[in-house]
């Protein structure tokens, strides 16, 4: 694609990067076939190719974001299926992130939309606040029908029963059983530890059983993904720096650090991108790149270490839902399926396994109509597999699918922990 940025514009690092991404696009349109919003709506501007044209025009002409541009960019899930499909290597993720930052800086959203985004950014990355918000939603549930649409959607999505906080999520060290094979830092997340603390508990049990010392680092917290994808760069980078500081202290300590382990793939995609996000920060660029390179999804680490033999007979048919952030964002596809099979499960994949379930961070709250259409489509495909259980590697997907499926939905690591000696996942009853 031909571009016409000025030298002054290219002095900005984000614009310079976006210009190179735009130049890689050859207009082929392969991305349209795998874009969830184009599949649903059939509108060229709701495809990656169409959004690229909108972004190019906005950035190249140094325009404030228009309502039209914001509408179509907001509908993008950042599922990154287009990046898997693209034969030209267009890094759409960095381009759309730049567009969202530009929107945040140049466009004033209508008050209801602005208020919702402010609320989500203030609550979701903070487990204490999120827990209080969910308790409030439970209290308000009888009045949900009287509330505006977005608030009603949020209350409907809130779990009817809230798990108790887990002691696993406090900063501490979990010693390896037997001879220590590795020492890792576990990102315990923000929303996940409130919605499903059993995921972190299963992760710690399984890793320590495999001879891995697990550390929940003091000072580490939200990865920054939720605000990053709303175009709020400053708080996103602040979260990234806090995590890097916490993990750098571990790496420099006597025990060292072999990896950063993430069991929410949406978070993992962002942590693996810290090196890019902080590339212009002289104090953090090198450390951020190092952290990104040593970050592993839990399935990657388990595959590297070799899963123990199962100690109980499993055999259930498991429909594996590959989270977009894992299969497209991190290009991790086979390890989770291989691990489940090694643990004794029969693994099946649904039709359209490359299409998003509609969760996409806060997408199911900001774009509930499209998110529900994608959820229904995904749930239908999963239930047609004849599976007894659905497994996924991302809390957002688990929550989204569980809201519409008649099957239990669990994290992959919970099944692996159960097969190798841990307790039966609560969702299986």
C-alpha cells in the first residue's frame, strides 16, 4: 500500500511503525474471510482491510477521529484472526492499537459511552474494586429490568455466586516438590482471581508437583491489557512497568527467574508485547524486551517440562476452544490439545474454531449485541461436537461461553491438574 506521511509525522515512533505496517498491506482481502465482524455484518468497513483504509486516512491526514471511524474501530474485537490469515505479515494489532490511542486523544465520546469506559477502566484491573462491583450487581439484580441497557447487560453477566478470595493470589513463594527444576513468576491476573480463583490454585498445584517453584511477586498486578485496548496508553504502560519492576527484582534475586507464566491468554499476549510497548522508554526498553522473551503461556511451559503421567482414568470428550489471544495473538495452537490428550482426554475441536467467541476483553460489555451473536454461534458449534466438557485457556472466553452453554466450561490447566492428582474441577460438579 502506498503511503504519503510527511517526515514530521514519521518522527513520531507510533506513526513510523504504522506507516511500515500499512506499506505491507497488498489489499488482497484474505482477512475478510476470517474476520468475525465481517462474517456477521458483511460490511467492508467492518473488515480488517476496511479498517486499515480508515486508519490510513485518519493518520496520514492527521485528522481527529470521526464518529464513522470510531464506530468501525470499536467493532473490532482485536481477535487477530486477520494476522493469522494475512499472507503479507501485516501487524494489524499494533496498527489498531495506535488507532485506538489516536481516538482516545482526539475524539470525545458520547457521555454514556465515556462513562461506561471510565467505569470499566477504574474497576476491572483492580480485584478489590471488581469484587465489590460484583457484590453490588448481585444486590441490584432484582432491579435489573429497570436499568439502562448497558447496566442491565453488566448485571446479567455478573455471576450469581461469587467465589471466596484465594490465599494463592497473595504475594508468596510456593516451593517445588522434590528437586527444583525451574523457578517461575505467576501473573495472577485481576478479573480472573475474582471470577475463578481455582485456575491459579490448579496452576500452582500442577507446577509445584512438577518440581517448579512458583512465585507470586510483590508489586505485580494487572497486565494493562484492558486499558491498553481502550486506547489509554498511560495507565497501560504504568501497569507494564510495575510488573517489569516486580519480575526484574525476582530475576536479580538469589533464586533467579526462569520464566514468567501466564494462564490467561489475553494477558499473555500483552505481556509478550511489553518489549514493543516500551521500546522508546530508555529506562525500560531492555528489561521489557527481556521479560517479553521469557514469558510463557501455561500450556507452553507444561509442554516444555513434559506433563506427568495421569494418575486417574479420565477419558471424557473435551471440546477445546482455542482463545483468539492464544491461537492468533501468541500463535500457540497445538500444545494445549497435546497436553489434554496426554492426560487421557479425547479432544475435539468445534467448527469455525478460528472465530472469536465475542468476549474480547471488555467487548461483551461495550458491544453486547455483536458479542451475543458470536457467543451463540460459538456455543452452537461447541455443543454440536458431542463433548462433555469445554476447555479453554482464557478467563474471558470461559465466562463468555459458560453464559450460554449447557456444558461445564473449565480452564485447560484445571483438567490437567485433576488428571495428574489434583481435585476434580468445581464446574464438573
